[in-house]
C-alpha cells in the first residue's frame, strides 16, 4: 500500500508499505483523507525528534476495515475520525476525565508498519499518511457518514486543539472578550471556538492582512495586523488571550494584554529552551498563564460534539480545507504549506 515515509533524510511516497492486522483493543482503518499539519513538517526538519524510519501523518479520517478482539464501539464500515491520543483508559488521569494527561499516551511509539520485512515507526500513535493504519480503540471516533471525510480529517488535530483550548481549557464564557494572536490552522479554530462559546468581542491579530477575510469568517469581530492596536479595541485588556504562533515576544504581548482576572493561553510551540519574560507584579490581579495540551480534549466526547456543531452550521470544517492533493503529490503539498499558501492541505487516498 501507499504511504509517506520519512527515513531521517527525506520524506517520500512509497507503495510497498504493509501494516499488521489489528490486535486486541485495536482498529484497522482505511484512511480516506489526512491533514498536513506543521508537526509533520517539524519531524522532517528535525524540530520534533522522532525515531526513523517513520510513517508520517497525525490527523485523518477514514472507514473502519477490521477490529481486533474486544473492540465493540465501532464495526467495519463505520466512518471514524482519528485522534492522536492513545491514552490507556485505565489510569487515574484517564479516570478523572483528563486523557491528555495520561502518561501512557506519550513516548514509546509502536511499529505496526513494515517494508520488506523491516519495521517502521508510527508517528503520534496515528500515521494517517498511509492507506491503512492501526490505532487503539480509544483513538477511532465514530462520526456521521454525511460528513465529508476530507473535512473530518482535520478534527483530530487542528479542531480538537483549537476549539478544545477555548471550551475545555480557557472555558470562555458568554459575553467575554478574546484575543487570538496568529490565524493559522489552530488560530482559526480558536476563533470559531470563541464564537461558539458566545464571546462578544473577538480580536484576531495576524501580520498578514490577507488573513482578514478568513479570520472574520471564522468568528473575528475585529482584525489587526499588530497586537499594538488591541488596546484601542479593548482599553482595559482582554479576558482571554490565545498565543497561537509560538514566539516568545508574542507570549509577552499576550500577557501584557490581559485585563484583570484575564488568562493567557499558550498554544504556539516555542523552541524547547526558549525563555519568555513577563512582569510578575501584574499577575497579582488574578491573572493566569495556562499551558494546554491537545485542547485538553476528550476525543470520544468532543469529536461527536463537533460533528453535530458542523451539521448545524456552527462549526466550519469545509472552509478549513484550502487544497486537496492525491498522496502522490505529497511534495507539492509540503511546498504549498511551507510557503504559507494554504491554511490546511489535505492528502487523499
Ligand atoms: Zn497537528
Ligand atoms: Zn491513562
């Protein structure tokens, strides 16, 4: 079968990939569509160290082909969106509704794939850039069949992370004020999360003025090309400021823009050793800085919720997909993503 393999030097499409059958508690999924996210590019450029050879891809949707012993929540033929969260379902963190904090969900990647008898690693417990992949039962979330799989493919990373950060982590309340710095794939989902939460003023900040139209479509009530102008819109600051770029200067800007009792939610990935500064004295006014992993999501609960919000027109998915590419054109998809030409490119099988 076809798939995108990174060997440590380059990522390329191969057609001799194999995947083992699903074991107990696992699901074999025929991937129909997979989103190309920056984290995949970060593996290729070394920002995210990962053992090789590895089959890339970490957000996708497809059709269940087979289930292993003990799997009852999906059957062959079901449509599923895939999460990257291979949480154990049995530890204290899983049990208290914090699967993103499950310690068993991180590290020790499996090797369900092979080429010519040699095993390949699975990226983010997912590897959606393959015609078929094997995931844990908790990662396969059933979705209604009327949702296009090219759109559902984006649920597993961008939507869970962005919308989840608003609803689960920040818990934005009706009538509150929100600033979103950076309107890429995550930022757009934060914008629509804020709209769904009922925020009154939603200020999008992006240095690229061409982003204004899409930002407004996803929920922005104001658009600025610099955070400097936010105080003109919100003189006392914002209740919630989301940093979606991963730039230490913008982390500082996010904290400086907080109103009393405001919170800065850090979603952008900075370099592992990067340091940011802030004024601790200002925090005295009940302010908070929040980290957030994967939208603090509970995928088996959140994905069906987002599916219903999509069907009722309140969550935009189709508009997130700016281009689709047959998997053979992976290189062109990467080029377009690197040039910032697309919000989200989707590979199809
Ligand atoms: Zn991603
Ligand atoms: Zn667990």
